[in-house]
């Protein structure tokens, strides 16, 4: 079981696709489908990957999307903005 703030290596392309195209309100399923659709041959490429690699790709999608949501919550609640203001004083 993974911890909430576990550091995980997410492939840079997966990170870029999710950061650029996926809003935090999207479900994990929507995010995973979107990332798969951006593979060279889409779902066909995904199905041809070994099972372990498919699982890792989906886990990376889930992890990156969760981290983006966590960042969104911090920004919208003012936690990050307040920290920045306190550091400046």
C-alpha cells in the first residue's frame, strides 16, 4: 500500500500529458484513458505492452493526478500562498 506523499518516478511524458491536458476534477479513469489515447497507436500500443508495464503506466497516471489534486487543494486553501508570504517577511 502506498503512502499519501510517497515519492514516485513518473515518466516525464506522462507527467507532461497529465499536467497539460487533465483538470483535477477529472476522474482517474478519464485521465488514464486520455494518457493511453496519446500513446503512439493509442489503445493498441497499450494492449501490446507487458502487463507489468501497463500496470506501472496506470499507477503513474493515478499518482500524478493525485499529486496535482493535492497541489490544487493547497493553492486554493491558501496554504501555499500563505507560506510564501510568511517566508518573505
